[in-house]
C-alpha cells in the first residue's frame, strides 16, 4: 500500500454517490458526523461497527441507513464505491484502507488522514453551492476558511480565521431538519463551538461542518429507545463551560417548543454559566409549510394550537383538555403523536370534531426523504399503520390540512 506524504496535493472533486453503495466502519460520533451528508447525497449507506451511538441507531430505525453490529471482515467492501474507516482501532482502519486499495475504492481514514486514499474536506452548502476546503492536512484552518467563506457569502465580508467565542453555553434551535433552515446566528455560533451537545433531531449535516477538534456529545432521545438523561445533558453543558469551553446545545426546531431548553437554561443559570438563546424555526409551522399547508388561512381559520402527543389523552400526566380542543374550528398541530394517533383521533371525534375533518401527516419534513399522508380523522390511524409512518412526523388537523398546492 502506498503512503501519502506531506508534500502530496489532494485533488478536490465532487462525487455522485446517488444510489451507490458506501460503507462506513465505526458507529461512534466520528462516523455520525459523516452520515448526514452521505444520506443527503442519496448514497446507499451501510455501517459496520461493534456498537452504535443512539443517533446512528435512530438513522437505521428510520431506514436512512443499514447497519451490522460486528467487527470489520475482509470482503466487506464488495460492491462499494466509497468507504470511511472510522473505528477506534488503528490496525482495523489500516486493514480497511488496504482492502480499499486492492479494490480501487477511495477510502477516508478518519484517525490518520494521510494514510487514506481520500480526504474529507471541510464542507458546507450555501444557496445551491457545495463548498469544500482542503488545507494540506491542517483541519483547523480548512474549517475556519470554510466558515469564513459561508459568512462572507452571507454578509459580503470574507476572512480566513474564525473568531473564538467566550466560555459559556448557547442554546441553538437547529430548525426542522433541512440544514439551510438554521438561523445565520445559530450557524455562526455553531462554527465557533468547542463542544456541541446535539439532539437526534438536530440537522445531522451541520455536524459534518464541524472541525475535527470539536467534541460532539450525542444527546439523542430515541422514542421508546435509548436516551441520554436530562441530568447528564445539563452536567455536560455546565462542566464543559466551566472548563473554559464554548458549548453549543444544538436542538431540533426551537429550543423552547416542547423541548427542554428552558430547563437547561435554568440549570446553567443556577451554576453561574452564561447562556445565549438562539431561537429556531419550529417544525410545528415550517413542516406544514414545506408540505404546502398554511397553519392559518384567511377566511378558513383564526387560530391554531400546537399540542404535544407524548402522553395519551387519558394519561394522568396529560395537561391537555381534549374535549375543548375538539370544539375548536381551527388548526391543530400534533407533535410526537404518531404512536398514539388512534387515541388522539378518537378523542377529537368523541369530543365533537367531525370524522371527515382533513388530516395530513408529514414524516421527515423539509428533508429530501419527506413523505406526506392525506387522510381524515376516521381513517388516519389505519393509514399511518398501513403506510408505516414513523417519527419524526408532524400531524396537521383541520380544514387547511386538505389544502394541496405545489409551491415548486
């Protein structure tokens, strides 16, 4: 196997991986950073690892990737077009690169980039452009220049260094899923992070933009699966900030809409840690918009209500007056409600909402994998079951759910 030297120059190229097999070895946070962009590229991603982070498990459960829980074996690259060796075993990564060379497959070696046959650039997407920066192995510089290019495109000013941020915590709403829907301020703070504590619903492509020196802490909460305890999340924010680091708590949607952003703010404030809150675009409004549904429309509805579906209508912990909801004529947006849609639909019909009321369910809204299911209160539960709709999904109930205009 040939070994790269510091004097060699990489050839920067864009790969068309649509419907092509890509094999990733390792299921930790290093691999997790790469998976979002690979999935977004349309690749058929297969991950082989002894263990997986909750976020990687979640991607597999959602059908975005396939996984095998086992160590690497020679022959695993059969039929692959591209590979990433990101295990925590240097000898295994070397063996993967060796097999890739024999098969003429380009392979990134995450623990020693110069000994792979491909290098992952610091990358970003902006206004339909893919931006990639390589700096001869200086990953910190390539990430800084990449961020400066993006900020320069946004503001008209270009620079080649990233301004460091003071120690503390930023609660950043990452938006509904599409990485372009995070706010400019949120993206700027994310680029300056020393540590990122990321939710499962935070846009995974944003993690791929981080420099290799940035620590990513997986705070995924998988429905009915593994989850990082809230106390552990709070401790991670506080301990890292007190160690002099700038910590970004990257959450899906908006930090305060059925998330625990305010609890995290209170914990940090009690510990004397400064906090910046960056609002995000909530999925309750943006996902229906992406499906061509306005949550309000003149002459049709004068109100919309956003309801958490994490507990059943008859659960003792429920704070929702479902009989009152059923009497409303406007729009109801349900979050975290797919698993109990049969109970919610029944509660609304029993409360007087017509069974013919339109319902639209949007899975993975704003992403390239977005799916839409159109039904009514009488049929939605069975349709969700038949079409195997899974979280994350938003449910819109009311006259506007029957609207359908392709905005192009």
